[in-house]
C-alpha cells in the first residue's frame, strides 16, 4: 500500500515541479521589493502605420531586472502580481511612467503620438485603479486623453462587472482609447465587439506567425480587418517579423503593424532616437 501511495504521489515530488514552485514563491516575494528597488522599467515598441511606414504609437511593456536572475518575463511575473494584488501599485507606476514619458514626446513635437498600456482586469475592479486620478494626472501633464490607449484582453470583457464598465466609461468620456489585445485567442469576442466601445483590435501574433499567400491565417486576418473596418475600428497586427508578413497585412488593408521587423521593445531614450531618425534607420538593425 505504501509503495502504491508512493507511486501515485510520485508526481508531487517531481524535482522540476518542486523547483518551479519554490522559484515561483521566491520570485513573487522578490517582486514585493522590485518597485522600491527600482528594478522595474518600461520598454517601448513602435507601432507602424502600414501605409506611410511612420511610427505612430508605442506599446509600453514592463521589464523586471531581477538583481540575480536578470530579466524576468512579464508573462511570468504579471500573474503573481495579479494574485498578490501588487498589480495595482505596479499598474500605477506603469501609468505614471508612461504618461511622463509621453508628455516629453509630445513636448518635443510628436503631438499626435499615442502610447498603449496593458491594463490588468484586476486594476478594473473596485479596489483597483482610480480613473478620476488617472484622468487628472493626464490633464496635469497637458496630455489629451486620446494620447493614451488602454489595452484590454477579451477575458476582461467576458467577466466585466459594473465597476469595470464604469471605469471604462469614464476613460471613454475623457477621450482615452481602448484596444482589444490578443484578438482571436478568446472566445466571445464578437458579442463584446458589439457591446463595448473599442477603437482598435490587435490581431494576436499566433495569426501572423504563419501568414503566407494562400494560408488560412491570411483569410482569418482579412476577415478580421473587414469586420473591424465595418464596425469602425482600426486593426493592429502583432508579431510582424518578416517583410512578407508586413506586405500581406498591408495588402489586406490592415492599418498598423508591430513586431521585431520594425523594432524590438526598447528603452525610452532609444525610442526617442528612433522617433527623431525615423524607422528606416531601425529597419536596418532589426529587419530580417
Ligand atoms: P502583449 O500585450 O500581447 O504584448 C506583446 C508581446 O509580444 C510582448 O511580449 C512583445 O515583446 C512581444 N512581441 C512583440 N513583437 C514581437 C514579434 O515580432 N515576435 C514575437 N515573438 N513577440 C513579439 P512581452 O513584453 O514579453 O510581454 C508579454 C505580455 O505581458 C504582454 O503581452 C502583456 O500581456 C503583459 N504585459 C507586459 N507589460 C505589462 C504591463 O505593464 N502591465 C500588464 N498588466 N501586463 C503587461
Ligand atoms: Mg498589449
Ligand atoms: Mg498581445
Ligand atoms: Mg491601410
């Protein structure tokens, strides 16, 4: 019996799993100090108009530079930050840091430039972000609401409560724009498109990865673009890595592209250089 119990429990002692669990606990503990220790930073990735090839927006992407482990992926640490509630203070920091940076870009003449922020569903709950404070902060910086795009996931719209809708409505009233991120990976997208006031769809990179002339993914991307345009939304394709993908997307009328072809996410100062010198300079270094 003991042997059997031992065998059936074997998977609980999988050293890799145990290591992963310990690692997770440690990292989530370390994350508590990350803000105070200045270990968080934002990188910015350009969003390019596929007609004019101009950089018209950036997406702010958080980076955590752990003192021993180096860069830890947000895909890994954002979930703990959500579980512990730390995402609220991290999200405030992301908003203020990105807004401060955007105000600098506006002051240096890029007055139409927009920054997209990823906002967690946890921030859209009652004890989450204070929409009035966010709007006041933009006003204090002299930024129009329309300079900010909040990127939401379909998951958030699926379990949207009244509080979530109220916060979104206040944002909309202030001119803040809304993008639906990772579009196509959720499941109830179409109903929510009708119900919510959204400005941009971001086609998930999984649809872009294998784009080729006769691919089903091209058919899907085209259908998304046609539907979005009929609903009055603009489309951003994520994960554009090749010239072929860019050209196919431009060919089906996709409005914007974002991906390593144009540039990886980069620090704010490098982004300023990119804005000044234009994309052609960066296409040489990042293009494949
Ligand atoms: P996302 O919002 O969908 O961001 C796009 C992700 O795709 C980013 O990963 C970006 O670096 C990556 N990417 C961009 N171009 C390419 C490409 O051409 N090829 C490939 N393979 N990947 C590309 P990253 O920076 O690791 O962020 C992962 C996710 O973490 C984000 O997905 C977002 O959901 C979340 N995240 C990032 N920053 C924040 C934040 O400030 N707050 C919150 N709540 N979540 C964040
Ligand atoms: Mg995003
Ligand atoms: Mg995405
Ligand atoms: Mg176009």
